[in-house]
DNA sequence: TGATTGTATGACTATTTAGTTATATGTCAA
DNA sequence: TTGACATATAACTAAATAGTCATACAATCA
């Protein structure tokens, strides 16, 4: 890969390198949730969740769909969840 | 996953979320290289490469093997390279 | 031994960014 | 309209960390 390509891949991984964001992804991995739903699921503040969702959406990791005054966020690519599981089993395997 | 588990997964992804480290991984993904070999391959300074390698080793992403005064670093798990490729195709797919 | 080479590390700076607070924006109901 | 609710964002603080420079440590060779 060229440097710009590596840069993009790194930026993608960086988004997955924050526990709060993984928590958010875990909350929406089954089905899309509203921001307040995610707030409730994660226990984080609304502002913090909203900020993380903006980053995740900008990175193309989550989808965003307005429904009235609510906004539903969902997983864009099932591969992301798979990757988290892969890393998890990889970690538990090596102790 | 529990919070501590998510924390570990996040920490792992965070290591992959830096271009310089991806560059290093790309350099050693075929076969292990010495630190100076990686320095040459990446163009980074020796101190910087060494620091990143310490982090990667601590995260269990690379292997470390001394051979005389040289130290060979290699990929610990081929899955890591697969993941990078997955993200790359995922990104190029979505533009 | 001393000199040299390969690797690691401590101290420092600058940058990035997670989280908070307060507020703005947008949407619906009465 | 007004009021209530849902989401986004600006300003800020504090913490983490990439990169640099100098130097320490370790292993080899003359």
C-alpha cells in the first residue's frame, strides 16, 4: 500500500481504538438505535455520544438516518463487528 | 463483551491506528526484519522505530527475537495483515 | 581492553483528542 | 406562536502520545 492508503487504513483503525466507540458499536450492532437509545445503552453523556457518532459516521463506519426529530445510527458494514470479534478471540487465545 | 474486554480490544485497534506502525507491519509482514532493516524500509529514525516496536510487541502484535546484537521483529499473527487488507478493500469499495 | 555497531530509553515538545458544560439547531405537539 | 424534546456543536481542560535528541545499554571485533 502507498502512504496515503496506509494513512486511510490507520485512520479507520484509530476510530476502532477507543473503548467508548466500541461500546457504541456494540450497542448498535444488532439493530440501529437513536442517539438517546445509545446514550442509555452506554451510560455516556449525550454530547459525548453525539461527538463519537459524528466521527464514526465521518469514517464511514456507521450509517445515519433521520426519522423525525430522532436520528438512527446503525452499522454500515458487518465486517466491522467481525473484526472486533476476531481481535477479541485473538486476545483471549494468547492470554 | 464486558468493559475490560472492550478496553483490551480498543487498545489493540489503537496500535493499528497509526500510519507509522502500519508501515512497520507492512515492512515485516513477509519475513522478520532487524530494527535497522525496518528503519531502512520505513525511512523513520531508529529511535522512533524502536519505540513503535516496543508498543507493538507489548500489544502482542509482533514477535521479538534476539540474534547477537540484532533483534528481529516479525508478525505474530497473520490475522493482523488480513485485517489491514480487509479494511483497505472496505475503504476502496466505498470510495 | 577499547572501539564500534545495533538497539533501547529518558526527557522534552507539540499535537491530538476524549470528555464536559453550555448552547445552538431542528422537530413535533398543544 | 410557545414549549418540550432530540440532536449537534462550540469552547475549554486534561490527558495521551508521536517524534526528536541525546544517551545508555549490549554485543561484537580489533
